């Protein structure tokens, strides 16, 4: 198994997997994946600097999943997806470990994510040692209301070097 930073030629796979897993992942525009690779955002909505990174997981040369994370004072998992025929905790954990290692190299100790309550992925987050801190209602976007946006979303947190979370 290999985890590496994604490249522009990986976008077709990432777009395809994100579309297949859209019920679990939610919506992130395709330009966000490109920005995470190039480090530059486009459009008037954002600053020109991108603090996101995108990793790809490969097994025997085949792409099997990806991770999109944001980095600031703390880090947030925006999306993680492993294709259905390749789901094993080791692949997801390898992606998370790569993202956390990057965050730690920038002095970040706090990591967070949201996971819809009805997904089996909740067991993954608990299995890799993240703690559920609470929940919130799903986010909706004006004029794009979807049934999934009404779901309960569990909030998970991991803090390095903490007496309370490790």
C-alpha cells in the first residue's frame, strides 16, 4: 500500500469516486480538489492561497481512495473515501496518518471531522481512536437542498499529546 500526494492526473479518479460516494461525502466542488493539488484557489470567493491537501491511496498500483484535509490553527478532514471493493481500516488509517503527519509538521495538534450518523464510517473513526464530541444537523446550501442535508452529523476529534484524548 502506498499513500502519496495527489497529482492533477489523479483528478479523473477522484471526481469519479467522489460522485459514487456522494451520499457519504457531501458536495465539494471539483475546483477544490484541483486547488488542494496546486495550492492555488480560483474565483472571487476565496483568497488565492489554499491550505488544503489531497492524498491518494494506492494498492498494487491501483488507486483505491483519497483524503482531502484543511490546515489552519487546527485541521479538518473534509472528505475521505475508499472505494467499496477496497475498504479496509488500514487504507483509511494510512490516509489519515499521512494527513495528521502533515498537520503535525505544521505544529497542528487538533484534528476534527464530521460523519453522518447513518454511515458505517462512524465505526472507522472510533476504531482509529477519534472521540465523538457531539453532533450537529447537516448543512444545506440554498437552492440545492437534499434529503441528506437533514441528517445528524457526528463530530469527531483527535488531539495529539493530550492527557484527555489519548
